[in-house]
C-alpha cells in the first residue's frame, strides 16, 4: 500500500507540472479565494488550495497527557495545488520536548488530497497519506503508517457551518499496525468577515486499547485574505485522551506557479 501511495503522488506531480507549464488555456487573473486551513480544528478543510498555490500551516501546542507535559511544534503542513481539485501534502516532522523523557523529531508524512464536492450542498474531499519512519528512535513509530480521511462541510446559513471527518489510521504500535477509526463533528460560527469560532467533538476508536474522546474549541482571525492566526484549546473526556492542550498557529498562502 505504501508503494501505491508514493507512485500516485509521483504521477500527479508529473502530470501537474506539465499542466502548469501549458499556456494554451490561459485566462484572465481572478481574485484569490480566502485562505482555508486544516488547522486548528481536528476536522480538515473540505476544499483544496488553489491551483499553483503553496500554503504553509504552522503552530505550537502545549499538551498535558497522563500527567506528562510536552511542547510540540512547529506542526508544519505544506499544501500545494497541482490541479484545480487536487493538492499534494507534506507534513514536516514535529519536534517534541517533554518535561521528562527523550526529545526529538517525529515522523514525516506525504499525502494527496482530492476534492469531490460540492455535491448537493456538501463540500467533500478524500485525503490519503503515508507516514515514513524518519523520526528519533524514542519517538518514531518505526513503521510505514497509512491513513485515509474524508472531511466534509455544509453551510447552514450565511453565518453557521457544520463540518466533520471520518478517518481510518494504521499507526504502528509494538511492531504492528493498530487500526484506529476517528470521527469528528464541528460547528463553526462566523462573527465577521475575518473572525470565526468553532466547537468540536473528536473521538478515536482503536482496535487495541480504549477509546479517546475530547472537546475542542478554537478561533481563527484572517490578517489578510492569505494570512491567518489561530488559537485553540482542548479537554479530554476519557482516560485515553490528553488531559488538556492549548495551541497557537500562523498560516499563509502565496502563488508559487502560474495558474
């Protein structure tokens, strides 16, 4: 499965570079869509970044789990629009600094996101990713870990939006994959053109181990149409979930190639 995902990424890159270099269907410039990020919610955005755009989403989180404190950053996700409804994704390894224990970088991940919507008022996408064991010995999973995510969203009114995501993960634990399902549900309220807040539920259901439930709240502010800052907090609702976490982030987008 890992080889299939990497092969698909290579095929998309090859075809997209040719498309970006073809001026035969050049059109007049259009106003850029406002930035839409996967962070800070657990639920990913249901749309892709515009064709030729490079988007960088970054942040830091302070996490307390099982009585152990950890600082996590820079949480960098790079997203590049290679087709009108397709993007390539690179999750840069995070650096983990616990209060007690080994510090170091986690694993790198690559992926592809394909937008399927809008369909009957819903925006829907599929994200396929693969984590590669590049991290520190004490932090890496030491396995090639695939995942599939299906984020969706629907506008309820001009101010309210409902969204969610269904996911399957195969993290390597003790030398073998532990199939884990995840479900999220989010309600977002837009107060101004630049400012919105959300409330979210997230649940993980592993094949081995107890379920994890948490409540998550956050807000985003668009500094410009292509820049955003965010703040979010979460509280665990079960023993397997983190006790609590708080995070901040900054994301930006720019046109890296001709449309």
